[in-house]
């Protein structure tokens, strides 16, 4: 069963000379599994804040220390053992860096150690600086929206820490790259998340209720709020990446078998309609602008964790449920101010959209002014232009 990572990172330190601290070991408690790395001798960490571009460059060059390379090797082994994708591995690096140079004490140093550890891990990461602000980028060929992209030598670098500043006026503030080559740092970063290690601690229960065909249904699912911390700053990328982030084992095993029990014996059409009503009426609606002040797409599990969700979040969850329980072809339909989804059945019915030679029946998982059936849509969307943002085709149908 997939396991989601819950880590407690502890760095034991003793005080040294003024302006420095010493780190003698790093210990990671991962749901009972301890990963500990002891440095051969305590590592001195200079806590003097570099305040100018040339000072930052000199500081980074002085960070070269075989002790950190040994630490990174241990972290990479941990990454491989737990099948962590780049995003979750970066969350470990963030926590390690925060212990070496706490973010709350000195943001610049914290960012420099994130850059250092990620670069030593083999990723092509760069820094840029302007008037007290430091931006941290990593090479990525994937689509990422609403955060800065820096183009260098025909390559695209995505900013990893823009959220910490809220917003930056790049027309009035020019950032210059701090050129610090790191041997072997050439790998691109991916935002795909293909597995979630289990979080066995701090789990909670959430009750979900909805009505279908005049009958009331009640579900108690297991959730782990720690998931939110790992995806709090996950950026907006393509729908395919958000929708295919898997659920942690505890949540999956408390929800999918329960849904499967209720749809057993139903036709495919009725079963999909049941999942549609579950997604539509088990959560309260609230747009992202009111919740976050910006557009944000939740993964299926993040939708379950939230008390409120919008149209994209519900499409994310409905897509996941249909894929897991029926594995039917689907398309994500994007209107100017709305997102919906359509499912391919053996026999098309209701209002459909033709795509790649197949007819897909509209399935609206977001509450509307009336209780829409499969194949129904609100009149205001019937003549609106739309685009197909993502199409899922089961492997068995290829």
C-alpha cells in the first residue's frame, strides 16, 4: 500500500563562536523509522547574514563541505527507499534547511541552504537577487502558472519561493542571477506526484453526507491533515498533474471500498451518477478567490480535506473516483469561467461532446440552480466556447 511521508526532522546543535552554530547530526523520525546521519565532526554554520550580491556568492562558495555531501547522499537514499517524487523530496529539503538556518531567523540563509541541498542532490537550481530579495529557481520543462519563470541559455527555470514574497513588481525591481556552478547539478525538476507514502499519525475522521434518489448516505473517511502542509505551496500546473495525485493509503482505504459497496449491483450509468451526486453535495461551495485570494487547484485528497471546494476541485475528485471505480475515458471541459467534465459510456446519451472520434456525456459535479442529471447542463453553458484541457484514456482501451 502506498505510504505518505510524515517526518520530524531534528538537528542537534551546540553553541560555538559568536555568529556561528555547530550541527553534529540530523535525525529524521518517519512514522517509527529513524533515519539518522551523524557528521564525522560538527559542521560550523556561519550565521552572519550576507547582504550584498557578492557577499552571497562568496558565502555560497564557502558552503562547500564534504559533510553536506554525505548528508545529501543519506537523503537521496531515503528518497529512493520511500519512492518520493521531486516535490515531496523538496519538502524534506525545506525542513532540513529550516533546521540548519531557521527561516524565521534569517530568510536569506534559509534559502541559500535549500538551494545548496537541492543542487547537491543533482538538480539544476539557480539564485537571483535584488535589493534584499532572493529568488530560488529550478530547471523544469513543465507548465507552471502564476509564478515567475526565468529563461537562461534556452532553458526554463521555475521559481520555488515566490509565494514567500506574495508579489514582486519585476518592472521596477531587476533580479540578477548569482552565478555559482555546482558540479553535477543538471537534472530537471518535475511536479508530477505518482505515490504518497502513508501517514500513520495524526489521522482524523470526517463525516460526509448526501442524498441520492431520496435515500441518505453517510460516510466516515480517514484523513490526515499533515497532507495539507506538503501541498500548501504546490503551484498551479496542468490539470493532469493535479487530478492524478494519488490519495494516501488511509484515505483511499476508507473511501473507495465504501463507495464500491454502494455502487455494486448498479449499472455503470447509475454508479457514475451516484459518484456525481456524492461529489456535488458532500461539500460546500466557495470560490478560490474567497478562500485563498487566488486560483488554486486541489488534488482529490486535498478536496476531501477542505470544508469548501470550487468547480475545479470537484472535477478533480470526480475524475479520481470514476477512474478508480470504473476506469472510463474522460475529458476535462474548460469554459471561460467554469470547469466541468464529460465521461465516455458504451452508449452516449444526453448532451455530449465529440472528441477524438468518441462522444462524451456531460457530467456536472458542481452544484447548480437545479439538480442536473447525467447528460444535462445549465443553459448558460450550452453556447459558450470551451476547450478540452485534458483527456484521460484508460490503458486497456489503447
